[in-house]
C-alpha cells in the first residue's frame, strides 16, 4: 500500500514539476526572443527572467530532495549529501525570493503615485535600491551558510557519539538539519515584510488616486495598472505564505509525526509556489499573455490541420 501511494504521489510531483518547468521556461523564452529582436532588455523583463530561472533551479532541488527521501533514503547516510542539498536549497530560495521582492518593489515604485519626497528619492534611485536588496540577500545567504556550518559541526560530534547506532545517528542528523532549516526560514520574514509593505503602500496609492478622480473614471489606465500590480502582489504573498507554511509542516512531518502522508501533502504544497505562480504572471503580464495566446492559436491551428487527414485515413 505504501509503495502504491508513493508511486501515485510521485506522478503528481512529476506533473507539478513539468508544469513548473513549462511555465517558467515560457517566460524565459519569450523575454529572450523579445531581447534578440529588439536588442532592448527592460528591467522588468530582466527581473522576470531571473525569477523564472531561479524557480527552475528551485523545482529541480525540490524534486531532488523528494527523490532522495522517498525513493532512496539510504543516500542520506552519506555525510556530503545533506550538506550539499541544504546549501543548494538555501541558495535557490534566496535567489527566488530576492527576485520576487525586487519585482514587488519595482511595481510599487513604477506604478504608485505619491507626493512624499522619500518616495520620489527612491523612485529616482530604483536601480540602486534593487542592488541593495540583492546585496542584502547575499549577506543573509552568507550568514545562513555560517550558521549551517555550526550545525554541521554539531552533526559531526553527534555522529561520533552515536556511531554505534546507525538509526540514532540518522535521526539525530536529520533533526539537526531540519531544525536549522526551520530556524533559518525566519530570515525570510524580512523579504515577506518588504513585499507586504509594498502591497499596503500600493493600496494607499490606489485609494488616493480614486479619491482624486472622485469616481468619474474608475477604469482609467492608472487604476488598471494598480489593480494588475496588486493581483501580482496578492498572489505572491499567498503562495509565499503557503510555501513556508508547508516547510513548517515538513518539519513536523519528519521530526514529530514521521508520517508519509504528511510528508507527501507538504511536498505537494511546496511545489505550488514555483509551479503555479508563473502561470499567474503570464496571465497578468500583457506581453506574456499575448505570446501565450499566440502559442495557443498556433496549437489549435495545428490540431485542426491534423483532423481531416486522420478522418480520411480512417
């Protein structure tokens, strides 16, 4: 029964993985083709491309972790495997989260309207601000690696003390890894707070704009731009919350419950962030939406061409 359950959920994982690769790959392909044609690479396209690349790497790391844990758990007895996986997972997480925060800040500064002098000062220095966000993420990543190094040294001491008991050794190592994993997730509260602040300020900007318009034309371009940006931020905050909530569930599933069903359910939620959110980006970005509709029309045209030949052959 457990083997059948694993096979079923591995098929679900594979489906989510393929959808994520297709969605993120489509964003990269469209932006690269547009760059080759026009030789102009706008900042928004660059951020979206980096975000899609980071999510592809994150999907690969998540799939690798699921495969190692569910299919061949014995590999985790190797000392280097948990360390390598944790470093890769942390790096991909920081890369992905940083790109999303940069996108949230970009939308806020480009779309919002405010008479605040600090807002204008930041708007004129948007490139420097995004660079500071990236450097801050690099600093947090280096700090997390330093903390992980301390955890790994404690794991070596634990291994020496429990070398005679392989099961206890594996359990202690897994507990140390997951404890550090959850503890370091606290650092991701900072980018979440920055995105939430951008969202609240964008709502405030929209409210002020509607009051200035006095309800005469609530469907103007500025309002539509605000609404599109708010949709992106809401979706990101929701998926971001689900993603890190699932990491907490994974912690309890591994350390406290030791339940296969809980592990699988949490891993399905983990996949929803890098796999589902790209399709919302495609839906709410004009250029990506037009490109996707063009691809769908081409596919429909190709399918209609094949139908008569198939009917005639039968």
